[in-house]
């Protein structure tokens, strides 16, 4: 039935896979990591097999030998098909030796089902026809009917004759009906059988309900979870949910890898879908891994299924190589043209540089002659250069401190926003007392003003380093202001520093310094009274400093 479902997938239209889905991208990374650790999973599985084999060698009782052989059959069932068949035959031989006719028939029915899953259809029918139905108990009949349903479903899928296909599928449906009559919740693979029958009857609502219940009952990352996740993938495909279907398909592949499953149906189907979506690199890696697993498992059917995908990947790679080769030659042509263009440009630039060099030499000669003939003009040029240098330096300083003030403004805005959020938070939390205390304190304002004045003083003295000295030169000796080492401007100096910057309005100065207009007026009047001369034009002299 699993092979049938894999075949059905190739007939269903597939919507574009969204590689931008974060959860799907994360699952791909988990799958890639699982593939890189696959040798350790295989080694652990082989170690478990060796332990069971060692117990089998030591065992003497037929019942114990049967149980251990059956465990080895289960361990090899999805790991190596020929070994699974060997141990299933061993179980049948032991059961026959012990006179357990029901178990002999059960083992043959299981062998028939296994043969149908690996493509041995004729062998399956021969084995089933050789089983006496009277030797089958209830569990044996379930396997017997399921094996018939599976082999006829496979034959119906792979035959190219319509009349035979109808006949095979009709027989498969008949055995599904018989199976439905005897199956119970205690049956082996109960949930899987229910979902297979629902899918075969195109009852998507029933199959989704069964799948939901099934997944809730099993452990994530188990072998059974891989199978259930694959069925969920089919459900999502039927619902045309391209993202969900790929997520469940990748989850199924991850569980297969972690359980050392060599019958990698989910992996090769994932490669097939990625190839359709144009994800060549991932498709190649996954189909290569699935091919290695199929070779180890030893099934012709899986190899047949993988072969077309491998061919498609190879074809796409060849087409991509051709495209890349054509693109490479085109780029080589473009690069060659660019190289020729660059070489021509270099020649042109070289000639221009030589011409410019000759012109510079002639210009230097002219300058020397001009310098000799006009020493005064050279002195003026030197002074002009010095002034330009000073102007450039002054502009640099202004730009730097304009940037500082802009940065400080940004900081103030952030602080105001932080205060706003803090006040809003207190108001929301009804912390009115704390809010009242916060708004009563003036320390915040004083601290910010101190920082602002310090920044202003530093910027101003950088722009006008000799301002204090020249300012004091306009005052009488007893009125001059002396600053201590490392001290900044006083309030008086700040008032006239603003006047030097062109701010003469007392109201604007008062607003800037956070004083009253009368206080600013008194500062100005007191300083002008201490001027050496020309009290009326004192502030004009300050602006000229």
C-alpha cells in the first residue's frame, strides 16, 4: 500500500513550494543534520541487531528462538529486505518444528506482504495461494487479506492495460472489504490499515480524522511516526496546502533517517518534489542519500522508483551546466571587452597625466618667475593660505560642535521620551505619589542645564579660544574676570558669549540661560559700567572679538 501511495503522488498536481517559510527552512536544516549523523544511527541499529543475534545463538528453547528470530525480522524489515525474509523463514521453520501451524501460516502471510512491498508480485501470489486458510487465526487472516489487497493494488498501479487495472483494483477492493469486516482496534497496524482503506475509497475526511487520532497515539520520531507523517503529507496534498504537505514530508524523512530506515520512500519523494520546485542542490543530495539506502535495503521496486528521479536530476544538472557554461563564455566576452576598455582608458589617462605633468612644470616655471618678480604678491598669497587654513579649521570646528549640539538635542529628546514613558507607566499603575515626587524635584533640570552649559562653554572656547583674554582687555583691571584652572565660563561671560555669537535680545539670552530679563539687563549694564572706554559701543566691540 505504501508503494501505491508513493505512486499516486506523481499523479497529483503540486503547487509551488515556498522556500521562504521559516519553519520549513528549519526542518530542512534538521534533516540535513540527521543525514550527516546517519552513520551513527545505522551503527546503533546494527549494534542492536548484533545483540539480538547473540541472544539467538545462546537460546535453546524453541519459543525463545521464535521470539528472537521475529525481533530480528522486525529489525531488518525496513533495514535489509533479504535479511528480513531470512529471519521470517527462520520463524516459520521454528514454528513448524514446534507444531504451531497458526504461526507458520502467519509467517507466510507476512512474507507475502513483504514480497509485495519490494516488487516480488508473482512470488507474493504464489506464497498466498500456498497458505491453507484454515491454519490462519484472526491476526493471520488480517495479514493475509492485507497482503492480497496490497499486491493487487500494486499490480493495478503498474500495469499498462486498462482492463487488467480495473480487475486488479476490483480484487484489491474486495480484500479491503474482507479486511474491514474482521479488523479491530487490537489489530496490528490498526490505524494504518484504517487510513489506507479510507484513502483507497477517496474518503479524505475519514482519512484525516484517522490520521489525527493516529499521530496523537504514537511517539514522535518513531518509525511509526514516519509512516503516519507520510500519510499526513498525502492529506495535506489533497487539501492543496503546499507548505503543510512539505513540512510533514520532511518530518517523515527525518524520522526515517533517525530510525536507520533504508526503505527511504519519504526521502526520494521529497527529492522528487524539490526537483519540481527547482531546488536542484537539495534534490540531488536527498536522492543520492535515498539511492544509497535503497542499495543497502535491496529492493528492485524502490530502485525503479528512484531511477527516473536520478535521471531527471542528472538531466537538470546537465542543462544547468550548459547554461552556466554559456553564461561563463558570455562573461568571459564581457570581461575581455572591459579589459580592452580599461587598457585603452589607462593609455588615455597615462597620456593625460604626461600632459598634465608638462603643464605643471610650465606652471611651476611661471610661478617661480612670478615669485621672483613680485615678492609682495607671494607674501599676500602666503597670508591668504594661512587665512584659508584657519578658516578651514574654524569650519571644521563649527561642523563638529554643531554636530555635538544636534546630538545633545537628540539625547534630550530621548530623555524626554523616557520621562514621558515613565510618567505614563506611573499613571497607569496609579503611582500618583511617586509621580508627584518625580515632578517636584528640580535636580533633573539642574543636572541637564549643567551638562548643557558645559557643552556650550567647551564649544564656544574651542571656537574662540582667546575670547576671555580679549574680553578682559575691554574692561578695567578691577572689573576683569579670572577663571580658575580648568573652569568654564561664568554667567557673565556666557551672556557676552551669546552677544559675540549675534544673540543681542535680552529676552532670548534670558531664555537661553534660564534667567529673568531684568537679571540679564543688570549683567549687561554692570559689565558695560566697567568698560575702559566707549561704554556705548562696548557690545559692538565684543561682537568684533
